[in-house]
C-alpha cells in the first residue's frame, strides 16, 4: 500500500474471496430448494409450513428418507399467537393433536407466518374430517382474509 491506496490486484482478490464462496452457497441453496420442490410434487404436497407438509392423505413431518408420515384421519390442528414473558416478540404456534403425541411447531410472528399457519390448520382439519373446526375459522373470517404465500418458511 503506497500513499493510502490499496493494490488493485489485492482489491480484486478480496472481492473474489468474498463473492465466490457466497455464489457457491447461493447455488447450493437453489439446488436444495429445487430438490425439495420436486420431492413435494412427487409426494403430492398441497401445503407446507415449517417442516410440516400436507398431502390429501398424509401429514409429513420433516424431509428426506427419515420424514415421519402420519395418516391425517383423526388429526386436528390449532393455531395460537402467543407472547411469553421471556420473549420480546409474539410467536405463532401450530399444534397438531392425536398423532400419537402432539406435534408442535412455532415461528416468530409475522402476518405471513400467522396466515400460512392458519391456512395449514384449516386445510388439515378439512381433510381429516373436522369440518366444524374449518367452519369456525371461516366464520371468524380467517379464510376470507388476504391471501398469503402457501409456503411460509
């Protein structure tokens, strides 16, 4: 470095040292997302939220070969938005009951996370034979609310 200027070659080297790994990480993320979308199409996934995926007959928890699959008959879902004293922000909680043990998932509150969790719960309740829970959501105006992206995570 002479007179407060950086060697142009070193400047380009630093840019390359940052840009190349970033491009690699982005390419890997893109490939993984494409793989997950292809897997979702093969599985017949209608909706997903967090690591939960819903088909017409199954609730799929997780991804890959170790994903658990539960028949949706008899399952029911409920969404709550909560604030705990030790948390500065609200959270969206989705609880699915009667799967042997409750399945619980949560995300930081956002309009999208809340709407997507509610839509996931409504669809699961409709498919699993709990039309009264879906009708209650419709009466509360949840279904008629603004549309949100079907994938929240």
